[in-house]
């Protein structure tokens, strides 16, 4: 059985060095409060490692397309690592993905670069624990470098299910590399145990995605208008299909939404197939100028404030935010396709198999809101996961969370 957060033996008082690794804008939104909780403790020292997709600059044409309706001119070309640096951290950078190189084999090559680069960083920093979150190649590279290199790995959001591109396999592979497990839900904790992990290593802490949500006020009506006053927020990531297939489905979803109200669209992540979704956003932005706004990135606090505005009827796409943050916020989510297949659902979500199968029915339920009023109940515990994680990082007994591991069956 998983331990509840904070139930660990106290260490000898030594200040432990914690290296937190981030590779994407969305992941940093969850890791940022964890970093704040680490910094707040006198018995922990924080080092942030940022790279991977954080260092990518989208092609000029794509940025112009995504911002044309918003700014009327080309935007500044800034990689998302600026969001890490603007939070007060001076991250150690590591290169993985390269501009213009896309696809599964390109990701495999990027993984190799990441393992090599992070190994050099860890050799310099000599951290006591490396913290990773989720299932992306950046987290897998960090967990591989640390675990093989003899450094303890702490994994947040292990045990979840979500198919993604290769997410399911990488998430569970990270679980087998990790020495400390921070499960976001009871079901995920049980799944980690069924993978053969010692129950003493598993800590049910909840999700840091829930932390701080209550402190964020909804947008004012003026701010809401500045972001397009959307009925729908569109956030859809690729699932590894060819660009043309990703474009076709994203275009169908966007047209269905634009026919029903105003849409604010966010750019997809950097997984294979993302260029197709970006093209669909460009095309619909051109055709539906008065009903459509597009942004490459919205800071997490602003994103949450947007979702909290009562004018937003639903988030539509396949982001985990629809099933985690929106579940806690009581915001309706229409989840499309297989990317989040297997992830736990709260009563805020409706599923559609594709843009052509189930989407119209899911959107139709928005017209009868009394029958779809999310409760705000969810499986990710109450806020405070980041503090619980920091307590365990500082106090857990290294003899219990040793480098040598044994399968329990």
C-alpha cells in the first residue's frame, strides 16, 4: 500500500541537492510549484535543468500564422525556456530535439543526445535526487542518465495511463528506473505496485497540477476579450500520425467549434505530427478571423484564469489539462481521440473517438448545461502535492529508497 505524502523517516539533517528536469512548457507549469516548495525548505538545494522542447524555436512561417490574428505582425521568436528563466531560476541547458527534425526516429536520436548532455550536467552537479515528471523523452533521458549513473530518481505522475505517442511505454519505463514514486492518484499508486515496485517507495501525494488553482482569479471581462472572448479553448496535441492526418482531424474539430462560437486556439506541443495541427490553426484563423484567435503560448496562470471565466463553455482537444486541472476547476472538457486513453476521468469530461465520431454529440450536450454541471470532484487529492513532495525529498530514508531495486513478484 502506498504511503501518504510526508510519511517518511527523517534523514540526518544534511542539505540535499535536488535536480529538477523540465523539457516542455506544459510540464514546467506542474514542476514550477514543486521547485518553489523545494526552495522554501532550508534542508534542500535546488538545481533546475531545462532543455529539450524548451529550446526549440518554431519556424518563422508557423509563428506568423499563429500570431497574425492576434498581433497583426510577426511575433518575437523566443523559445519557452524564457518562462523557466523568468521565474527566477538559472537553468542548466541541455539540447535534445533539433529544428526541422521531426518524427519518431528523430525523437530517438534526440533521446540519445539528451542522455549524453544530462549525464554531463549530473556529473558536475552531483545531485542527491533527480526529479522528473510524466512520460516524455526529456524525462526518460533524465531518468536513464541518473538511474544508470547511480543517482536516485524521483518520478511524479508515474502509474498513470495515457497512450499519447509513445507515452505509455516511456512512463512505465521511467517507473522501473525510478527509486521514489510520487503517485498522483490511488489508482496510479496501485498500478506502480503492480509493476513490481516496493510499496515503501510509493507515495500518494496527488498532482501538483492542482496546486495554486484556487489562488488564481478568473479573467476580467476586458482581459477575457483580449484573449478572444472564447466560447471554446482548443488545445490539441499530435498522436504521432503523419502531418496530413493530424491536419485533417484538427481542421475538422476547429471548423466544428468555429461554427458554434468563438475559439481561442493554442499551438500544439513538439511531438511528431505537430506541423499538421499548426497548419490547421493557420487555415481556420484565416477563414474565421472574427471568431478565432490563436496563440503560440499562454502562461499557466493566464491559461487557468481564462478557463475560470464563465464565458468559456469547454476546453476541447486532447490535453491532460482537460482531465486534471479542468476536473479540479469544474470546467467542461471534450476529449478527442486516443491520446489520453486510459487516464482517469472525472465528471467534467466527455469523450469523442474522433472529429467525426462522437464530437457533435459531445458538443451538443453543451446546449443543455443543466445536464452537464461538473462537481469539481477528482481523484488527484487536495492541493498541496508540491509541499508533500518537498517534504519527502528532504526527509525520506535513503536506505528505504536505495539504488538497488528488487521486483516484488
